[in-house]
C-alpha cells in the first residue's frame, strides 16, 4: 500500500531534506522512524527538497509498505521515533497513481525577514535578517516583473538538476508587519535556490541599491552572475503544496506559526 504523510520540520541542525552519508538529512530521520513502525526498510519520497537550514510548515512525502497499520500509527507512532524538530501532522492511504513530487501542481514558500538594525536572538535560525530599512512597496513593484511563465536561469543555482529553467510564478508578494517582512512565492515549481536568489535581488531593490525595473533586466538576461548573492536560508519555509482535488490532501498546515 502507498501512504502519504504531511509533516513539518525545523531546518536547524539538519543538512537539508535530502539523505546524506552522515545521516544528517530530514529524510534520514523520517525514513528511520517510519521503518521502525513498518517493521521493514522504508524509503520516503518528498514533494521537494529543502536546503540546509530551510524549514517546512508543510512537506508532503509518500512511501510504499507491506505493513498494515492504522493511520494513527503513521502519525503518533512515527513521531515517537523522530527528533524534536520533525513532526508528522497527518497520514492518508492513497492509490499508486499518487507521487509526492510528480503529482504536485503548485508549491509555495514564505520568507520571514526581520528588518531591524539589531540581529535576532530568540528567533535565530528561524528568520532572516536585514539591517537597513527596506521599502516593501518598491519590492512589490519589482516582484511584479517576475509574475508569469519565464526562464528563471538568472535565479538558478549552478548545481540545479531541473530539466528546464522555465517556471510559472503565480504569486510574488511582500507584506510588512511592523519590523517583519513576509515574502510569499507560489509557482508550479521552483529551481534550486530560486526563492533565496529572488530574495537577494528583492532586498537590493528594497534597500534602494537597485530600481524595481532591475528585476526585469535580470530576468531577461538569464545570467546568474548579474543577480544578487543567494540570501540566507534561515527565514525560508515551504508552506504550500497542492495536488489534484481527487487525492483529498490538505494544501497547507493550519499550525503555521506565521499565518
């Protein structure tokens, strides 16, 4: 049978989602915990990878097993074997036509940025930080140039393994709440480091170092070397994953701290 799990995790202390030889990936911790409950070796497949230090308010994974367990075992049982920074939120049984990565039609990320002269301490590792004042209105003008289907090569990491740099960005929006900026991005898919590279450019615009139109030039130029440096991963959260309605899966988590 095929089981799908929704989970959340704090990226602090992990080397990203993907399994590593040293066992430091979130995937390593989850596969080990699920294998204990299943009583057999299990491999888990995620909707998408997250980098070192990046978090997930909702990550979706699936695995195949011959073990017949109640859905509560895949939640409470698995959680009893997971480290504190990872938790399964829900479990569903699905058909073999479901694939956590390839069936997803929509993904969303949020970057939480503290815009304050003094660095964060309580939320260290959980939010990004920029010390100079940022103009959220200018950042939104810049972000508007990114909406639609484009070649995002200028925002693609050199190690990106995606077959095509063309993605449809459906939402790019910056909202200020006091000293915090909430930057939301939704698309049919994302390239490696794409959101962090977008954030680096938007911060340059917000700080007044570049005009909003600069984002259009960078996008059209398709040259990663002309864009801003990759921004810190600490404030980045995977927040939304959408599947066709017939699977009946939640799109986001109702436990999201920064709603």
